[in-house]
């Protein structure tokens, strides 16, 4: 079987497309600033989770390790989103 | 039923050296606090932060995200190649990953130079202090990771990795994915969100 025919390649393609959407499409939607900002952050958090589960292979790791990193994905983007929401102009 | 559950219990494993995971976890907590601190600073001076952000070129950050993601993908394939004992492929994939690391560094130097030429430095204001410190600490992680990838590449060329020897390779991969992951948050936080 060809090496690149793996789920990781599919994940990589999703990550690349999501990055392009955030950077060159959502960023230009300046009129709906808070909504675009929230979308950009949620997409980033989903991307981080994909890296953690598929690239770092934590989906197959002992549950306590997986929980720590999954918690990080919720807590810190959560703090960032709350901070942007509270400070919105 | 019992057999299948005991099977999943034995196949659950942490890739690489657990020590690397503790370092990675601690590093991610540190960056998490940096992100939180940035958000607090921003809430106290919203107009300054939003105005300063416009001086950043998000194309650099976006392209560098694509570069790191691609580098991570090459590293994933290198680990897969080791597990499948496709020994000859491993150094090629690691070289590709390391070259992506170099590309990130080059673009970062171009970006910093542009800022300095426009008279922007760490002392310009609070936003740029965060910008230079956060991207600077991350940049040091990328430099260390790129050196690490070249070391792994050299070892792979000497035949150090295969289907029974890949713990060191996995440990390096774990670190490199963390560098990618931190940039995935850092880039939108500094360049995109407003």
C-alpha cells in the first residue's frame, strides 16, 4: 500500500483547506467582525484537536494523557474567546 | 467481549518517550498563559491592539501555517514509514520536513526585517511587545525543531529507524507537532482575530 494513502493525508488536506478559509476568506469578512473572529478561533481549535488526535496519535493513547490535551483545546481557546467577547467594541 | 476490551487496553500506548510528553504539556500550559495574558492586555487597550494589528501582514502568517502543517504531515509519514519498515523512505520524508522548517525560518526573518525597516520594534507598544515575544519564543522552538529534524534525518540515513526502532523518531515527531499546534492558535490570535 502506498505510504501516503493514510487517514493522516486526509487530515492534512482538511487542515490546509481550513487554514486557507480562515486566512483568506473569513479575514476579509470584516463587516461581521465578532462572528468572523469566533469562527476563526473555533476553526483553529478544531485544527489543534485534529493535530492532537491524528498527528500526535493521542486518539490511541491512554485516556489520562488524551484528556489533558483535549482539556487544553477547550480551556485556552475558551479563555481567548471569552476575552474577545467581553472586550468587543 | 472481554477479549476485545483487553485487546484495546493493551494497544493503547503513548507514542515516544513519556518525558517528551511532560515537556510538551508544560510548554503548552506556558503558551496557554501567554495567550490569556495577551487577551487581558488587549481588553485594556482595544483600539491600540486593533490598530497595531493592521501593520501585520497576515499572508506571511498564513503561508507559514501551511508550511508547518505540511512539515508535520511529512513527519507523520516518516513515523508510518518506520513502522512499515520502509527504511529507505524515512530520510527523504525527514529531509522534506526539515526543509519546511527552514522555509518557515526564512519567511520569519523576512517578516521581522520588514517590521524593523518600518521602525517597528518590541518597544513600539504593548501589542508589538506581545507580537515579538510570543512569535520570538515560538521562532526559537521552530529553530530547535528544525535542527532536531536534521539530526533525525542524519540518524535515519544511518539506518537508525525501522519497524522495531522508532521511539526516538516518535519523540521528535511529538515535539514538532506541538510547534505546529502552538502556531495554529498563535497566528489567528495575533494576525486575524479582532
